[in-house]
C-alpha cells in the first residue's frame, strides 16, 4: 500500500481500478522463428520503420501548423533515430543470428541503446535517450499492431491515471463512465479540475510521479476532498474508506434537505444561488441540486474536440435549449474564453510564452470579430426564449468593454436587417477577473449591467500564481488579504453604482469563505451544481449581521492562513 498526497481538485471519494491513459503496455513475447521466416521478419521491421516515419512526418506537419516551426523541429531528432544505421543493422544481424521474432529482438536492442545513453553524464545525450524511447515505442507499436490507448478504450468504472489531462480530454470523458482521475501535474483551478466537478467525479492533481508508481489495474482509492490517493490499499484501509463514503453520503443527504429552499439568512437576507455549467446537458443537474439559474455558462467547451467551429445555428440551438429549460430563471452566457489552458485547434493560436497573459478571451474575440459576432448573434437570437444575459471574460479596462459593446451593437443591427427577433435590452455583464478591472471597478460599474467575479483568474493574476502549475499551488490562496481587498473593492464599487455583483469562480463554492463573501455584501453565488445544497444549508444557518462582523474581523488578519482558520472555525460552529 502506498499513500500519495497531491492537490485536491474535485471532492468526493472513489474506489476503482487504474487505467493508465496514454501509456503503452507492450507485451513483447520471445518467440523462436524458423530461418525461412527471417526475410518476412526483416520486411515487417522495414514496414514498421516506414509507417513510423510516416506518422512522425504527419505529426510534425500538424504541430507546425498548430504551434509553429520551432515546436515541429523537435521531431527532427525522432526522424534521425529512424535512420540510425547502427541500430537497424544490429537488429537485423541479431535477428539472423538468434532466430527470434523481430519485435523481441528490437525491444532488446532498444533497451540496450537507452541504457547506454542514460549512463552518459551529458544532459544533451540523456535527452536523446527520451527521443529513442519515444520513437522505439512507436516502432514497437507498429510492429505489434497495437494502438496507443486513448479514452475510447476505457471501460467500466475506471480511475484514469495520466501525466496530464487536457480540458479537451475531459470533454471526451463526458460520455464515459469514469470514476475519478489523478494526474502528475496541474493546479486546483485549472480547467481540467473544473471539468472534473462538472463530471461530478473526484480528482486529485499535481501528484508528482503518480504515473510511475501506479500499474494498470491497481486498486486505487481517490479522496478528492483531501487530495489523497492510495495505491493497493490493505483491507483495513478499504473498510475505513467505505465507511467514510457512507458518512459523506449521510452528510450530503442532510444538505439535500434544503436544496429546493431559498438561501435566506436567519435575519432575512436572500442570496441567489446559481450553477456553473460547461455543457447544456448539465442543466438537469443544475436544477436537481437547487440551482436558481445559471450564473456561468462556459461556452468554449462547445468548440472543443471538433475540427470545425460550431455554426451560428448550433450556438443558437444550444443557448435556446438552456434558456427554455431554465426559464424563468436567468442564464448568464459567458462569451468565448479561449487561450490560457484552453486550446482550440481550429483557431490556430500561435505558441505563446505566457498564454494566460496572452491572446486570450475578450482579446481574441475583439481581434476576431467574425467569430465573436457569430456567437453574439446566436445569444441575441436565443434571448427571446428565456431570461438570457451575457458577459464578457477577462475585461481589463473600460475600453475593452466599449469595444465589445460596439460589436454587440453591430450584431444587433445585422439581426435587425435580417428581420430576426432578439431582446434589445439584454443585460450585459463584466467578469471581473483581472486586477486592473478590480481596481477600476467604479469606472466599469457605470457601463456594466452587472459584475461577476472570476476568482480563479483574479487570484492567479493578483498573486502571480499560474493556476495550473502544481509547483506554485501552495501560493494559490483565495483567502489572501490582497484577494479579499480586491473583492471588497469590486463589491463596494458595484453597490455604489447600484448594480448587482455575483461570484462565479471556485471560491464561491467554499463554504467557509462564503461566510466572508456574504458579509462583504456579495449578492449572488454561482458554483458547481453539486456544492449548491451545502452552500444553501450554510447560508440558511447564519445571520447576515454575524457574517458582516466576521468579514470585518477577517479583513484585519494578516495572512490567508489566519483568514482560512478563522473562517473554518466559524463554519464548524455553524454546522455543529
Ligand atoms: C474564473 O476565472 O474565476 C472563472 C470563473 O472563469 P474560468 O475559470 O473559466 O477562467
Ligand atoms: Mg476566468
């Protein structure tokens, strides 16, 4: 039994068997061959080399057009391995001498080569070992006729173990019956972690080296609340986690008793609790968990895992469905937010050194009015089918808001010209997630209908902590005094201008911190559906006045840790 500690990314406990994603398991059997088979075996080897060359060139082409020439050049080293005469001749001469199947001979030669390179005290040559390993695996795969394992092969209630999982992989998981996932890298609010919540499965990320410690089929316990993964648990540990699962279910049932009630404090302040969704098919879960609207619909997932872009009609149908299903509750559609850790292959975004600071979200949309206006027209058209609002991500100052609204005006004019109906008075909000927007919230509030605080990014940008990097995850702190001050500034500015302020970042779903947010005057919370009942329960158990006092105290503390402890203590008293 081995216990590993990583970053808790999505809560819950799952027990299941490991499925190694993207990792090949070759079973290379040692088989004697007849000397008459030697030419056939040599031919097999040559065909595998040709096929591998073809694959690498294809990959190189794709990477060159998607990411740039420099990245594609990495594969030149791989092509060189394929032309290494020494390696090829050694395989053929041993094949003739030992009269064993070519796959086995090749795997033996490969091991020897890698071993030699790994022993050399030279970083450059050490890296060559990785190249040889990579190409060697490809050749072996072609020799054995096996496929690299992808999500398509997953069966049963598997626990996915991978070095990394991209947001688009998680989209593919949507249709799979996956029990949990664990990764070597990643941070708490990376979009991969957020998707785990949308899939309603536990996830632990940033578990350095988990892929080298787990073997396919190992029994794993994933505790997504504590960030713990146990490999090969003993009987007693298994029993204790099964008991924990039961207990968690009991607690969840207690929270579920209030899911359909409103979140009203003991002294009468009513708070709106909305759900965050990534796909229209999450609407039933949002309603089931007591969501009183959709506070954040992340539309970019619609563009993932497809070669083309969704048409205006496809956008329209998706938004219409969500608007109708949630009516009369409101639905806030967030316009396309790509870049950062969300990569859409159809848009050919060039490689960037700092993608989170680069061509992302509204910056991309303002530069590509064709893509942006197509989405805006679809949202506007769907607005007649329910209570739709829209909001722009990553606004850094009022000029961007004005530019976006200018394009919205153009989209409206185009619809008018085509005689299509829309709600001309659709509410337009600003996501406040860049420190410059938080600091100029008073200016923005004069031109926005509402605010929604995106703490996932606001924390990353204000504390200079990459939200998807496990190495700096210890600095990613929602309770940091700097974050609390920015939030207070945003709420005060919004209220001064008499507009409502919501929060849709993951922080809104942390009950202890929610007490402080409540006290600071936040009007609405938007969170992953499964956390809604717990938040409603907490809000219904506390007085608004008490949270105001609590917020005043919290704002006086010096560190995030102090704030966190303080809020946790209060929460424990409330839930007693
Ligand atoms: C945020 O940044 O807090 C947010 C809600 O948006 P996303 O997580 O999609 O960047
Ligand atoms: Mg964001």
